C-alpha cells in the first residue's frame, strides 16, 4: 500500500534534518515521484527544519511536527514548532556571498512553488512543490 500522507514527530536537534530527509525520500520513492522533485523536496525540508531548530521552540516533549502529503499534483511539506516567530523574521534575505547563514528562507522561496508561514499555533512553515 502506498501512503499519500505522513506525519512524524522528531527531536528538536541538529541531526533531525538528516532523519527527516531519509523518511521523506522513502515516502517519495514509494510514490514514484521523479528524482528532480525528490531532490528539491529534500532541500526545502532540510531548510525548513534547520530554521525551526535555529529559531524555534520545541514542543513540551522536545520534538517538532513534520508532515508531507501528495495532493492534486503537488507535494505539501510542513514543519511546526511551538515558537512564536515574528512575521518580520519570516522574509527571505538576499543572497550574500560572504554570509555564512541566513539563506534558508531564500532557498525555500527559490525552490518551492509556494510557501507560507502560519503563526496562529506556534510557527508552521509550509511549502508546496509541483510533482510534474
């Protein structure tokens, strides 16, 4: 049976992007998603999680919620933590060749077809990638 949706709770740690990439790659492979889309999805998810770990707040159990689903020809990704980010912090910065950080949202905005931030219950960053 091929799953079209998955939700995982993973530790609020720097190792989490690697764990999540492995799980997402397996999900997308089972659903026969093209390799270029898988590559882009792994980049976007990694940046979303890295931003949560760097700027967010873990849930009371020390985790964050990560989910993905295939809906109407799109892959929807989301990462939710208990932090209360400010919308002014949620704008992509221009790329700076000398900068060692701060590129996460810029990468997400360039690779994903759409992305958004919901601050109504903690911080939830969502991204959408076309499957074709």
